[in-house]
């Protein structure tokens, strides 16, 4: 049973479009939610979110977390072909009675941006 | 240069022949983790370690062993590899919490 569900699994857009990637989760003792970008190699870190309602922003990318509804979105505005990648969402669970450092990944969203 | 190194990068082996994939980091990170990545399944955590001599199971630990005798090294051992362990393996490290995890380049394993 997937604890982290990403949608859509695949998305094709044209340069300049704005996209929203979704990540919902159901884990015990949530600690943080992480977004990664993976091109044809190892994943690279984008954002870490721990508090609801606080937007993290980096250039054309932004992300926000809703801890009440248990989801996060990653927005990319004015997409470019270089944004083509797999975007991975992960949730760290742990805390009292649970082991820290346990990470659950979603299956990823494959984003393709056409020129 | 801060980095995570994995060896070998590519490996073809046969069922049952024990193998070890090494992982080393030079950033003095406490947290290290192994993942496997299969098409359509995203990353799945195999084992992770919060510090020396502390390891815990992730999603898919069956068929794998790890050890953390030194802070910088976290080898992944397949005692008796099987074809369903054919996959792309990543090692990663970070300070805790695992925010900016640094990933190694990956090891592509084929078990015949």
C-alpha cells in the first residue's frame, strides 16, 4: 500500500506552460516532506517542507504543504525544456516510538516539456 | 570536492554469487541510506543508518545486508543475489534530518 502518492504519473506540456504536481501522503509521525528532481542521473534536492502554509520558492519553482489535508504541490511556472525530468516526492516519518530517518518515496511524476 | 562515491558503477553477475557495492562519503555525514529504483516504482529505501553501528530497515530490506563500522562507509551486501534484485541502486548521505541528501552516481546491477 503506497504511503506517498504522486499525480499525475506523467505530464507533457509545451514551453511556457505552468504545471502543478501533486503529492499526497499517509504516514505515521510525519516529520517532513521533500521534493527532488531527477534527470538522467541521481536525484537532486529541491525543497524540504515541515510547516503548513509556508511556501518555499526557488526561481520558477515553488512548493507548499498542507498538513491538515496531507498533501503538497510543486508548481513550475514558465516551463523550459530543461525542466523535463522525474519529480520525486518523499516523506520522512519518525518520532516517539518510531525510528527516525525512515523515508517513503512516491513513484514520481515524469514531466516532459516540448519546445 | 564533496561527494558520495559508489563502486562498481555497473555490475553483471549470476544468481547466488555474493557481491558488495561500496558507498563512501567525504562530508562527515551522520545519515546514510541505500535505495533501489525500478521503472514505475520510484525510489524505495532498502536500509538506512543514523550513525555508526546504527542501521534500520527500509521498505525492501529482504535479500540485503548493510554495515556501518565507520562514519564514511556504508556498504550494501547481497549474500545470494537473485534476478529480482536487478535494479539501479543509489547510496545517499546527509546531515540529519535528511534534507539535502547527496546521492551517489548509482550502480546498475544485472543478476542473471
